[in-house]
C-alpha cells in the first residue's frame, strides 16, 4: 500500500502497515503485526503531519506524503510521543521538509534532542490547550503525560472532531483501517491496554476526564484501526482505567513434573464450581499480551510455581514480576507450589507480592507429589479465594 487514504476531508492516513513484525520491545508478541499510523492534516494555509513511522519505513511515509502534498511545503510535524515507532522517521521527514517545525511538549523536546538530534531552532513547544491555525482547521494540544511516556500529548482537530492520541486507544494489528473491520478488535484493545497502559491507569483517568469536554467523532490512534465508533473504545478505557474488575481469577502456572499442575487443576475446578470466571495460562508458553489482557479485569490471581534451585521457577518469577510492574487491579492472590527436596518459591512469591497491596489469601506447598490431603487443601484454598472474589 503506497497511497494515502482520506479519512476526513483534508485529513489523510499516511501510515505504514507492518504485517511482518512479530515482536515489540522484545516483550510483546505481535501475531497480527502492527501499524504505525501517521496523518496529514491540510488546512487552507498550512499543512501538518501528525506523528511519523518506525525507522525503516521512511521511504514509504514520504511516498504517501508526496501523493497528497509536496513534503517540502510541510509546515509542522506534530510529535505526540518520542518513541521511535512514531518519531523515528523525524530525521528523514525534516530533511525532506526543510521549513517544517516540530511541534512537541517541553519534555518531548529533551527527548527529540537526545534521540533524533532535532535542532532547537526547528522546535515549537506547546502546552496544554495551545492551538495551531492551519486555515479552516485548528489543531489543539492536550497534555497527556505518562500515556505512556512522560512527554506524551494528544492532538485534536477541532473542526473535524478527530482525536490523534498516539499510543492511547491503540491496538497492535496491521489488519483493518476502521474498528468495525476487525472482528475481535476490542479484545485486542484490551490486551494492548493491559500490556502498555495498565501501569498508568490514573494518568489515563485524568486524560479521559480532559477528553470528556471534547466532541469526538473519530479516534485516530498511532497503532491499529481508527475508531469511527469512538464510544466502543472510550467505554472500554473508562472501565479499565477505573480498575473495574469481574468475579474472575487468573490462574498462571508452570509445572515441571506435574505436581504443581495437579494442585492448579484442583483449584481451578473448585473456583469454577463456586461460579467464578477462570482464565488459566501455562507460563512456559504464555503470550505476555494474553496474560496482561486477562489481568486488566481480574480480581485475583492464583500463581502455581514449583521451586527451582531454591527460588520460584523462572517462568513464574517473570509472571510475578509482570504483576508487580503492570499494576493490574488485582485484590487477592493465592500461591500453589511443590518442591523436590527444599522449598523457596513461597518465600520469593511473598517478597514479590508483599509491596503490591495484593492480599495473599493463602498458600499450599507440597513436598513431592500431592496426595488427597494436599488436593483437599488446594480445593479449600480455592473456595476461600472464591468467597473473597465474590464477596
Ligand atoms: Fe507506539 Fe510508545 O510507542
């Protein structure tokens, strides 16, 4: 795809579909690829490019821009966010657009110098509420720090009622131009929220409060399809930033010789019998986005983890670390563990969960293979946890 697409009169999608990308940050699998959405906004007197694209796609971006306008006539490049997937093509764009100024926050300016060596005399700093008049089109800037870096802002096209929120409201998929063209988009949006925005729920609530005064007809994020039904993603984000949870437990486990798995199976079935929604993830093969997407609305977690060399199995350690850093709205936890000749997993799980504020309701640890009494203890713990979750 080399042509820009007009999504509103005078507003063009000039982004890139990266169908082949399979990982983000070496952390988030991308089974459906992703997109780096950039937008050209053409007023009667001035023209602005909103965000750029990932390094390696500069030529495709400039080719699409050229179909709509002469890049040399570009007046502004809006840098909503400094991360390379959106700002990495800045050097190429500025070279092709010698009179363009980069419009960014003060924190964004520091990053633009460090990451892209943008000269200070080519920057225009903006604050919350500032606006640019393009001639019949006004771009207004909304300070939105920590969504998900400190410098982030949104851009709002006032007359067209189009919001450009960069990563916020994004999804990692190369499929579809609009939200109604991807069947399970809200599921993917929830996974994206869990992996990227969940640690910043308070900042997200503040941003949504600011946006509530703006009429929005189209949300044009920098990853994934555009939301021409914006209420779909606004409703999702209101719930997720508020930390609303379900009667739901995430069971995340890894097992070496089946002992921990046996406890996990007993506990999961006991939870189901108590009417609790259960999402089980085997950690040796887990997709971080899947796990993060489940954690966004779960009230509790059961961590199943054997001891390996006096500590948590590394796959469980990674999951516990994710819980600590992604800060999901979990209230309760239980730990199921087994060991061959010496424990250590429970101690380490306690150290990780301790500072999170998540209440560890109980633990079951087995020396060797679990017998009927051990399974009974796992079932009893699950029922105690279910009472907390549904209480
Ligand atoms: Fe899509 Fe934070 O970059």
